[in-house]
C-alpha cells in the first residue's frame, strides 16, 4: 500500500477505503459518499483516470481499448474472494 492500494478484492469495495494508503481528496470524497468500485466505475477510471476522478494523483494515462479494460477487470475479479 505504498505505491498504490491493494487491488485484490477491489470490485465491490468502497472507493478509497484501503487502510494505510494516503488517497487524494477525490478518492476521500468518493469514500465519504460510499461510492463502490463496480465494473462500470472501474472501466471509466481505467479508460481516463483524471477524467473519471478529477484531482487524482495517479500518473497512469489510461487504457483506451475497451477489450484491454475488460481483460484487466476480469483479472481483478479473478483475484477477488467474491
């Protein structure tokens, strides 16, 4: 949880809720609002992190290809207990 928060179990988890990671204000606001990472939120974030969550500190430019995003989400789902 130093470079980024733990991603195992991200689907279904409240955004910005991993203990021990210092999130930007936009993630803290999403957590306070009770927003949850679902496939749609995650796909939008993976496509355009700064457009989806303005104010994020993340330097990742995003994945423009929908198939690539779907593959990442499927992988993350496979690493989930859900």
